[in-house]
C-alpha cells in the first residue's frame, strides 16, 4: 500500500491540476466572449431605447413576451443543458454519443414545438397589454431554435469545445439582433424588435449546429424508444425545472411588473436588467466546463476535488462580477443614459440588479454540483426561492404604489427583492453542498473589500468631477483597473493565475 499511495496521490493531484486548467481555459475563452457580448448588446439597447419607432413602451412589450418564451425554452431543454454531461459520461464507450444526444433532442423538439403552438393560439400570455401584430406572434419560432441551441452547445462543452458558445451567444446572436432591429426601423417598425429577436435566435442555432454536427456526426442505428424516452423525461424533470426556476428568478420581476406597472417602466427595467445581466454571463463562462469536470469526479467519488473546484470557480465569478458591478454601478446614471435619457430613472434598479448578481455567485456554483448529488432537494430550494422572490416583489411593488411612489421606484423594489432572494439562496445552497460533500464551500476572500476601496474612490471622483462622456470613457477603465490590480496582488494565488496563464505566455 505504501508503494502505490504516492503514485495514486500524484496521479490525483495531476488530474486535479488538469481540471483547474480546463476550467481556466474554458472560462478564459468565454470571458473574452463576455466582452464581445457587452460590445454587441449596447448597440441593441441604444437602438431600442432611442429610435423614435421603439422607445421604452415598445421595449417593455417586447420584454414581457421574452419572459415566457425564454423561460419555456429553458424547461423544454428537459435538463439537457446540464444533465447531458452526466449521461454522456455514464454511457461513454458503450453508446455512440450522437445517439445519447438524439434521445434528449427528440424530447426537446416535441416539448418546444408543442409550447410554440400553444403560445401561437394564446398570444395574450405573451403580450399582457394586448398590443401585438401577427408578426409579433411569430416570436414563438424562437422557442425551438433556442432550445436546440442550448443542447448543441452543452454537447460541445462536454468535449471542452467552448468557442462555438462564444460565436453563437456572444457574436452572432447579439450582433444579429442589433443589425436587424436597426434595419426594421424602415421595413417593419411596428414589429421590428420581434423580427430581430427571431432572426438572432435562428442565426445562433445555425452557428451552434454546424460545429455540433462536425464534432458528433449523425446518430448510428438509432431509433426512437418511447419507454426509455419517457424514463429520461422523468429523470430529467428535476434538472429541467431547476434550470427553468434559476432562469425564472431573473424574469419573474419583469413578469409581475408587466401586469402591475406601465409598459414604459417595464422597458426601463428591462434595459437595466440587460446591463446587469452582462456580469451574469460570467457564470456561463465556466458552466460549460464545470459540469463535465464535476461529473467525472463524482464518478470517482472525489468529493474533496469537487469542493475545491466549486470554491475556485466561485471565487473567480465573485471577483469578476464584483468588479464589473462597481464599474457599471457607480457611473450608473451615465450607463443608463447611453440607452436614452428616459432610462436614467432606472439607475436604482440597476444598482440592486448588479448587487444581486454578486450575491448569487455562491448559489450558482453550488447548484452546478447539487443538480447531480441532490437534484430533488436543490429543486425544492429553487422553488422556495422563486416563490419567496415573487411574494417579495409583489409586496414591494404594491407598497411603493400605496406610498405614492412612481413606477421607477416600483422597479427598484422588484430589483431589491431579487437581490435579497438570491442572497438567501446562496446561503442555503452553499451550506447544503458543504454538508453533502463534507467539505467547506466558501467563495469569499477579504481581499475583495480591499480591492473595492480604491475602485469606489476613483469612481466617485470620476462622477463628481468629469463630464458624462469622460466619466464613462475614463472612469470605468479606472475602476476596473484599480480593482483588478489589487485582486491580482492581494487575492490571486497560483491556481487563480491559471485563469490568465495563456495571456502571460503570449505576452
């Protein structure tokens, strides 16, 4: 035993170093995609917010439709976005991988097309105000396209192919919606945002399908097996619901505002949410490779490695999201003013939404493991979280109305409810995973506070003494630069620096 132990330990250490390197590589690639998405999303918000034919009301109606479309799509993936990695690892070497993917794909196609038909005949659910055209109703075409895109990208991520995700979600999708929205101003202004959204999702699907087909090919000797597919649907339901609920926590606020607040307020809130959701994409920078790494370690019952990887990735996400939240939140009025002067009132909502993404990071990375080791309990916590959020959002909106505050204060109350709910979920899910793995789960490092101090000082000085254009052009880089310099010096160890290892080698 004494002869083999050092070799086994060395092998495990080497494998874990490879896992961290894989996580860093995937995160690095998608982190680049985040900045590309940021550059592409701003033109869309500018067009939708400032164009005379769109504006806050049109953006609000568009956002209300997106809530149900995107939430339904998440459920229609049947949990394959994260569950596919586990099924591929369990059948590796025994079943052709294209056949494994085909089983889930058929279920997703049936579910998404059924939902699309339903919404086509009941459009009032998508457009609560009743203002829509027959072209707007075609937005249901985006539902199956979005569902299949998630499955194809998840399959590629299992083999650590993350560049298709960058191309599909960070380049093709946002730039298509921006370009088509601009073109529709002169072609079909009444339904321009809906047409742009449909075009972007179809383009993203095509961009994901081509590399997927090259990587996996077509199924071999496969045929539909109703009994097995029914069992797959039952096994995948907890993951599918957890995915839908996790996404729904970012949309239930818009859903309630759509019924209780005027469309213009919903449009302002949606613009703030689009800005705040950019840091949320950092989660997806690591999610595609975190799933396969966790499933492999689960297969080998290496729970300590899972805990270390969850904490490692959790810190990366927390650190990056906190820095971006400071950079976008301190000059928040200028950031919202880029969309249009009518949107500046959404600065309060923006601040709460950015804070919500920071406090949510522990829940996000913990859930990446919980869906495999405690999927039902994780689902119960997710259901309780979104239920609590809905009640808190509803209570906050009604309280603002009773006190006589306008709809922008109601939007800020909805954002605060999201922040509180996600913070509570982080505490619960982090402790749940720690108890299951019997290892501590903690993303926090005190260096985050030290890094925030100079960033806040520089940000406040920029907002006080610089004109708005300089506040954005120079203030945001100064905030980010000072923050990440302190993080690099005070918080990053050898494992953390692997996130930027490739960049150092090429320098």
